[in-house]
């Protein structure tokens, strides 16, 4: 009778362990898919911005043909962004930083282009330009939102992965949830307000 009770208890513990293992695995897979999905949303918004740029450059080119340097900067920055590819499932913080550096270079080139546009009242009134500018501004807002959501998904995954119970189950079972996903971080120097001069 004692042996049957011990076997029943061991069997119950084994069932609980297997159920816990399945629950932890399913939970972490769900969080990981959330991170991957959110990364896809970030890339989609960056792609939307990249797709708008040739139209913006073409529209501006008709008005500011002697501003070739600025137009070339935007085109070159867009091309360099296209060269940086990331597999988020194995990305490091350095790869994210490289990706963001290329995106920041493009943002800077676009800012210069929009500053040049200020000198051309006819261009600023052009309907095509106004539509493209509004789409670009909306896309920049979407990029910020999707980056924030990505960071939230990373936080959820990393926190779930590091939890005591989850960590114990993952270690015992030898599950492959050892890596943390990197966060998007603010650009270097973005903590300081820009200097505004009206000279």
C-alpha cells in the first residue's frame, strides 16, 4: 500500500512537472513571438519611410536642382539603411545600434532636406510635397510608437524568462530560452536639448 502511494505521488509530481514545463514553454514562445511580431512592425514602418523617400526626392528635385548635395545625402543614406539587415532572433545590442545609426543618418539627411525646402515657398505650397511631408511625419510618429511597443514586448519576454520559477524549469529541462533580446536605446546625446540660435 505504501509503495502504491509513493508511486502515485511520484506520478502526480511528474504530471505537474510536465504540465509546468508545457506551460512555461508555451508562455515563453508566446512572448518570443510577440517580440518577433513587434520587430516586424518596426521594420514595416522603416520600410514605409524608405518607400516615401524616392517620391519626396523627386518632388523636391524639380524645385531645388542646385541642392544636389542634400539630395545625394538623402539618397545615399537611404541606400545605407537598406544594407543593414537584422535577424532579431539572434541580434545583439551592437547590431541594433548599427541599425539605429543607419536610421539616424537617414533622419539627419531628411532633416537637412526639409530645412532646405524652407527656402522655396513654391515647393512648400506644392500639393504633392505637402502630402509626402505629412506622410513622412506620420511615419516618423509610427516608427516611434512601434519602437516603444517593441521595447515593451522585449521587456515582457525578458522578465518572463528571468522569473525564478521559469528560470528553474528552463534550466532543468534544458530549454532554449537563454538569450535576452536587446532594446532600442536613445541616440547618443539625445538627452541634451538642441541649441537654438536666431542670429
